[in-house]
C-alpha cells in the first residue's frame, strides 16, 4: 500500500510546522498550504487522501475549500479546524457530509493524530477520486 498523504491548510506557519512535526515519524506524508488556492493546487497535483483545513484563510474560507474538495475529489477525508466555531454548526456540517470531523483549536494533538491515522487506514487501497 502506498503511503497516505494529508494536506494541512493554515495561514499560520507555526501551526503548519506543529502539524508536520506531529506526523514526522508516522506512515503519513505531509503536504502544507497557506491559502485556499495553494490547497486546491496541491490537491490537483498530488494524490491527497485527507485534508485538515483551517476555517479562516487569507483568500477564501476553509469551508469553500472543503466544498470544492468534496465536489472534485469526493473520497478525500475532510477535516475542519478553527478557534472560532459553534459546535452546532460542526454537527450540521458533519450531518451534511461537508466535513468528516471537526477539531476545535486548541486541539489535543494525540487525539488529532490518532483520528487522522485511523481515518487514513480505513481508506485501504481505495482511490481518492482524483
């Protein structure tokens, strides 16, 4: 089985570094992007299995990014993170299948890593739809 690839999208370099370090010793390849446009470009260029996207980005909202990802690459696991979110909105987004999971900031890094790795294992050898 090929290594799974996750794309982390956040406009804060420090957050991207923390996330990359969190998965440095795992079987997961990490891509990063600081804008929505960069994220969509990376999805186009690489086989992305999952995306963890911040809600607030400089060029578009994280929800816009995840909607586009859902349309173009429907098998990609979609995770949203932000420090400014209502849990009821999170439930609604999950019920409507826009996101697979919401991680409020600050996140529990162990929980985040375990959930992402488990989600990527569940993909198996399925194609991500790209």
